[in-house]
C-alpha cells in the first residue's frame, strides 16, 4: 500500500538549539532542576534536518538568539498558509520575544506578517488539514485567535478543546497525515483523550478513518510528528503508532529528539512549514 502514498515536497523553517536549556517551567514536561545536554540536543536536531533533506525537502533556518532557549520550537512562531503569515503572540512572557525574531526572518524573506491581537502560538495550535484549519485551545491559543485566523485566511477554522496539560498544544495530540496534496488523503492521527468529549465527537465525525494513538505513544511525542503524505518523521519510542501507520501505507522515519522532550517539544515543534 505504501507505493500508493505520494510524498509532496515541503519547505520547512527551523532554528538550531544552540542556546537550548530548561530555565523555567511553562508546561508539565519542564523541570529546570534537571540537567540538559546541549550538544546532544544539537546533534539530535541535526539528524532531523538531515532526514528532511534526505527525503527531498527544503530547510531554511532562523539564527538563534541568546536567552531565548525555546526558539528551537519554530512551529510556535506562525502559521503560513497560501504564502500569508499569521504570526504569534505567546502566552508565556518568557517566549514573547521569539515573535519578533521570527517576524524579522519572514520579512527579510519577502513575507508580510500579520500580528495577532490575541494569544496565538502558531502551528502549535493551528493545524491546516485540507479544506479547513484545526485549532486547539484550552492552555495556550485562545478562541479569539481562532476567529482572527479565520478572518485573516478566509479558511474555516474548527475549534477543539484540549483538556490534558501534558498535551498543551494541538500538535502534541494530533497531526495531519495527508493534506490532500500529492494525491494523498486528508486524514489525521490523534489521541482522543487529549480532547473534551465534544471535540472528540467532532474529530470522529470529520475523520472516521483516523489513526488513533495510545496514551503511551502520545506521551512518547508520537503525535508531534511531521508527514509529507508518505513519510512520517516520528519519535522512535512511539512503536505502536508507527506500526499502525505502516499498516496504513505510510513509511515511518524514526528521529530521536529525546533531549528536546525535556522542554515539552518534539519533531513537529521544531518544524514550521512554509506553505506558498
């Protein structure tokens, strides 16, 4: 079946974890008293970039800024859709300066950037899925930002309520397997218990054939994955999920970002997609 899955070339924006550390706690994964191996984090991150390039994807990089240790999590900086950039306004004061750093990169690359008026953490909570954008709320991005994004892009935005603090961003609980490009199907993988009952019902109605993850795979950052429609760049610890994906015709590409998990982030957190 995997031969029927067609990958599409993607353009990703990333930021090296040169200044990565855990010096504050803004999610349950973060423990400032636990040591962080920066060299290991940089090496693991480099493997992710190498995997993207080996599979034909373009990778651009933002220069990391000292004293912004979470800048490696590029996905939170914006949502780029149809060449339009909807920027970020972080919930945590410690991360708010990241918005300006990423905005500078986008402007230098020729993009206009919309600054949201409400708290919004980019692709962390805004996930394009074919005809609409799935949008998480409950811990970071607000429903007001969902409405603002819909007005900006003119694309239907479907709000989903997150209820478990370990899955504080939508991209920790759900990812898009195919977005309808390259001949693939618009489908998702997700962990139902990360969502409120009503949001679980919405997802079940929209995606009756979705791949469901176990709690173990979700806690292993298995849903913080990136798919190009055929290849799924995924945490190697999410073994059951990888098996389910393989049976659906996808090709898992394991990439270990265990050191970055100490800050609550994984593969998708490190990956901003630039959709032209």
